[in-house]
């Protein structure tokens, strides 16, 4: 069963919260981060992407980058922009995006749960990104961005969260520049904390990594390294746990994660490519953008024309939860055999565009000549994600895009 633990968070003051909160480190490149942090000395990007405070040509994996992140964290604490709670607490983090509302518990999750597959994963990690997070958090001695976990809904947990948020004032509340409202509460009642931890230990068999595979893997590796370094290790030290926000799966929203491709294979024309698609799809030209709404349907944009692709029903006759994912169908019948891209994690002919950017972004990248074609793909469901994770399989890379994104900087967990 899943284990969660209260902790003594470093949190921004009410006056600092809005300035401190930042996008996760992995949704911005260094150029974008510099622009967002410009004129804001309190931006948490200075801790989570500290290369922005160094020379523009710095290697982002240089040791000086990680040391800068640590010194910036120490500076933020020294200046009083972060305060630490005096005793271990649980917290609630709610996000509202339009009509969508999700409320999660902020806690520490066990690295043993990660190693023992109590925490389920659905993606492979990339070694270079994993090492980056290892070096970053080990140098800082802190978990700086939460891992986004989901669990199958439990009515008793829902009720405890609703009761608490109805009866207590938020600690922080603000609307970020992307019009998402962020609200946090402290759970400082020992009885409520014990109730929540007990329910997880008794009723939540697994939690699922929704977003943060590299952060969770790195946290587990750093924790194990520190165990090996400590002669008097007990298992209760802070490095045995990592920062997480846990949401009931039925409150989460996954949107589409689309593909853009630089070019067709040599000597293949657009007409020949469209003809080849007919072996497994119906191909219908459309007057406007195609946003897929049902499984087995895709949008294709090429040469300033949209097409609606519908997969032959016989394609998805397998009971394999991965094989019948829409991205698996597109990969198996189009991206690999017709476009020659076998490994989407490493091939530089393919790129990925989160659906939050809209279909206009697909058109823009094709029309400006950067890319030759784009695919709009139906979003994965939480049930599909859980089924894949429970089966012990993984999804193709870049299959899920969760919105809204958790902000970093609202909670920090120091472990050394």
C-alpha cells in the first residue's frame, strides 16, 4: 500500500508566493526561462533553472549551474522569501483552470514505494535528463519540484479534503499569468493528518506517476546514494522520501500531445505518402483544422491542407493496452514504416507539441518550413494510463500532457 508522510515544508510567504511560483523546469528552455524571470529576483526559475543567472553560453549540465541553484536557494531562505514550518504537516494544493478544478495532497512519498513498484510508471526515462535532476537535487540537498502522482479515487479522502478547504482559509491564493488559479492550505491538525496517512496505507494500493518520471527516478537514486553514504542510516531520514502532490485520478485532465515531422522519406512525394496511408486508414481532406474527438481518428496537416485519418477497426483487435493506444497505432502504421522514425525518443526528425499550444502551433511550424507535416492525436485517458501502468508496460514517449501544470516553488522539501 502507498505511504505518504507529512514534512516541514519551506514555503513562500504570502507576499512572495506569486513572484516565486514558476513553471516546472522541463516545460521551458533556458531562453524562455530568462525572459520569464527578467525583472523578478524572486522567480523560482533562478533555483530550478539556475543557468539563467550565469553566462548565456554556459553548458546547462556544468557543475557551476548546480552550485548556483544551491546558492540561490540558500539566498532565498536567508532573505526570508521562504519560511519553514516548525512541525511536519500535510498540505492541499488546488488549481482552477476555467471550469476545471483539481485538489491534491502535498506530502512526501517513499522511495521504497518507487523501488517496489507501489508507485507505478508509464514512461521510460532518458539517462541525460535523469542525471541532470540527480545532480541538481543532490547539490541543492532538496526536492525543488513536486512529482505529480495520481491515485484511484477514495471517497473518504475526497471528503476530508473538501471539509478542510471549506472550513479553513487558504495560506496562499493567486492567479498566474496563464490565468490558472493556485490555492494552498496547511493541514495542521494531527488527527486529520493521521486519518489521511492511514487511508493511504490501508486503501491506496498504488499511486501513478502522472508527470515527473525523471524527478521521481532521480529522487529515488539520490535517496539510495545518501543511504549508502550514511553509516547510521535508520530509514526515517528525509532523503528516504520525495516531494509529491497526489490527486484523485477522476479530477485530472490529460490533453493531446501532438507530433511534427521535419520531412518525408527521400523520393516520396506528398501524394505517394497519402496513397500509402490508404492501406490502413481512410483519408478525407477537410476545409479546416481537424481536432480528433474519437479513438482511432487523427488529424494530418501537410502542404497547407488538413486531412482526417480514420484507422481501420481491424487494427485494434489486440487486448494489449499499449497496442491500442492511438499514439501506438500512429507509430506502428505511419511514423515507423512510412516515415522511417523507429525511436521517437532519439530521432531528431520528430518533435512533440503539447495540445495546450493548439492546432495553430502545428500549422505555424509546418507553414514556416521548419516541419513538413503534423499529426493531431486524441488525448490519452486516465483509465488507459492506469491500465498500461498496471500491466507493467510503458507508453510510447510523449504520450500524455497534463494541464494545468503544477507550479514549482510553492513547496520545497530539504533533505540535507
